């Protein structure tokens, strides 16, 4: 490590006072990635805490690791299964071959996302003369995890660039964005290249095998009203789907870690699950009133299925809890999370064009979050005002 | 003692001031990107270059002639009913344009559908009549109309250029990307470009680019 430290020390004069002044944000970003910054406060009293933005972001990345590792194995497993090389079953899941195939597909995606996103971030840091923000550390890992394995790398790059530029930088960078950047990237890819993303045939690393592809559970539901995958398989995660979204178990491990470190809001996660369950139950209840059989069959999907299929768990744990774009008030978080759950299931069931509703539900609620906060804050003011008046009277 | 009145110096047809009337709407007072008028039609008809061009031309004709006509009769219009008079003039011109489009470019006219008729509600036209031609001589008003119509059309063309090129891979329905061979490299058309939200985003990017170039447009905080 001494060598790295020396390297940074040696190059510091060049970027602080020397010719390469413009590169200071880049230097600073790389240095703080390796070492705890030795910045000192210059005035006033400051409370110093080890949880700065970088630590928060790294915590989220740790929480994503189980889903990522499971995704690697699952990518290889689904691929080998689809080309008929292996039998289905857990015996063939945790194999080196699967992991190798998954890594070959996923690692380039992660690399492309980071290169495309960071290039724009660094350019804007340089242009606006501020340090490179850490926000993209998480977005850069989230984006590959919510993409199908098969998507061409250039689409990943364009979606990432769009999300960072239009979703974040035009609003003023990290912390100012209205929408979750990772979901913005997915939404862009979803609407721009629907054939790659549309949900029914998004899987499975098969570009070299023509005519073979496996439908996701939600895709099957949207077209036929039933699925081959059991809820238990979906819970464990050996079903086709985007890289990080399939295994509810792996996501739950991440959720526990996020909640225990206090980084993710348990209120949002919990109320999102409540919302989804409530909506699922309502749909189950009214299923018999529907006339057309397709509508009926989708409405009658057992309510707990919605929690384990598709990207719901991933969205509720990692996307809806984004501290920037979620509601900020404590009561607002309950409302926000609940509505995320409700709209996710509603879009899934009612709109056959969008087999997956979580992305759109969270983006919609991202937009609504400031409104929720506004009313929660106002209600609080009114309440206290009333109290003060009764005390006075 | 002569009471000879010194003849007023006649302003040249394309004096500096008049030229400014033509060129200003392209940048500093562009109807779409600066005054944010006429957005709805800009979103609706910029999927392809051809309708955008035809729409731009139609709006140039309507703004120019409605400005000219109202300016000619500006001293005879009773102030109270001026909006009705303006509407009559604009409506007549729009109907003429609509009929001409139907007669000569029927397919484009079908694509533009209601938006030709809706030129009458385009805020640019009423805005220019109210703000300019009611208080200025005919020639100037005519130039102002052409300038604003063209400023509007220019933005439509820019937005439509990117939307058609990236969304369909064509320009004026002529394949551009296919002969270049980019599809063989794995390129796919961007379906989002064909959806209305992308027009809004393209417009925002145009405004961004324009403001970075013309610093005088940036509001002081």
C-alpha cells in the first residue's frame, strides 16, 4: 500500500498547483477510494463520523454481493440448461462452469457501466470544479444487475450514459436527482430496445444459440396466465430473469445487512411488501368478477407469488430505498413504500405490455416523493399549530 | 422662407434593424427554446423529418401572412374585438394551407392530421400578432413573421433530425444507417426516439446546447 500512497503523494503537486490542475477531481476520487481522506475541518465545531458517503455506498455494494454471486451462477446455469448441456436441479447449479460463464457475461457489463458512467461523472466534476461524487459506485453495480444477461454491451453503455446525463447530472449531480439513476437506465433500455427487455424473453445468454430462449415467470403469466416455475424455486432464485433479481434469498441477505447497518430504510422495504400483499389480495378477491379468462387467471395469481417473481424484491430492497429519490420524512416513507408495492402489482396485472411493474412503480413514486414529503411536513405544521393554539386558548 | 418638409429618409428594405427581425428568432428570441411557445406540436410531429419540414413551412406561411394582414388593417381594427379579427385572419390562412397540403402532399397532410388545423391555436402566431404586428408597419411585420416561423421550423428540423436518424435510421424516409453498414455491427434502432417523451428530452438538450453557447440567455439568480 505504501507504493500506492507514494504514487498519490508524488502526483499531488502536479494536480493541485501544477499544469494538470484540471485533473484534480480525478486524482482526489481515486485517492479517497484507496485511503481515508485526511481533510481537516477549518472552522467551527464539527462532529466527525466514519459514515461518510463513500462508506454508505460501499455498504450497499456489500449488500449487493450475495445477489451478484447468485446471479453469476444462475446466468451460467440458465444458459447451460437452455442449450441442453445439463439437467435441471441444484446438483448442477454451484459448478465452476456456471460461474465462469456468468462471469464472462457479467463482468464486462459491470466494466462497461463503470467506464461509461464514470467518464461522464468525471467530466462533469471537472467542468463544475467539484470532487467526483461516490453516488455512481452503487448505480454502476445496480445497472448490470437489473439488465438481462443477453443485452449487448453498447446498449448498456448508452443506457448508463443516458441515466447519468439526463437522470442525474442535469439536475445537479449526486443528491439532486429526482429519479433513481439505475432505474432510469433500465427504463431507457426498456423503451428504446423493447425486444431485448420486454420481459417475456429477456433471458438467457443465448445469442450464440438461435431459436432457444426461456421465458421469465412474469412473461409466462402475461401471455398464458400460468407459469412452470414454483414459488419455492423463485424464492431460491433458479429461474430466468435479470442478473441480480431472481434470488429472493440472496436479496434478503442484502436487506438484513442494509437494515442492520442502518443504511437502508426498513420502513420502505416493509411497507412496499405490505402494499404488494394488499394489492395481491385485493386482486385475488375480485378475480372471480372478471369476465375474460386471461384477466381472471392473472388476477388469480396467488398473492405471495408476486413477492418472489420478477424484480419486486430487488426493487423494494435496493431501488425504492435509494436515499436521494425516496421520500425523506418518516411518515412519508410508509406512504411511499406502500404505494410502490401497490403500483408494482397493479401494473403487472393490468398492463399486459409491461410484465414487470416494479421499475415503473418506483420511478413514478420517485416523482411523487417530494409531493408526499410536502404534505407530511405541512400536516405536521398544522398539527403543531393547532396544539399551540389550544394551549394558548 | 421655405416650409419645405425634409423628406424622411426611407429605411432600406433589409436594413440592419430589419435583418435583426429575421435572425433574432433563430437564437435570442427563439419561439420554442426561449419563449417556450408551440411545444405541443413540436412534440407531436417530429418523429420524421418530412412532416416536421412541412409543418415548419406551413407555420412560416401562416405567421408571415397573418402578421402582414393584421399589420395592414391594424389602424382600422377596433381594439375591443381585435382578437376576433385576428382569429378570422389566422383561421382563413390555416384553412388555405390545409387545403393546399391536402391537394399536393396528401400523405404528409394525413400524418400531420389535426396539427395543421391546430396551427390556429399555436401560441406563436397570436403572440406575434399581439406583440408585434399590431404596432408595426407591414413590411417589418412580414419579416418578423417569417423570422419566427423559421425559428420554430428550425428547432423542429433539428429535433426531427435526431429522432428520425436514431429512431428509424432514415432521413426523409431515405435509409441512412443501412448503407453505412452499422446494423451489421449489431446496432439497433432506438425505439424510445419514436415516443413523445424523447421529443421533450431532445428539446431540452437543444435548449441546453443553446444556453451554453449564448450566455446572455442564462437568468441571473
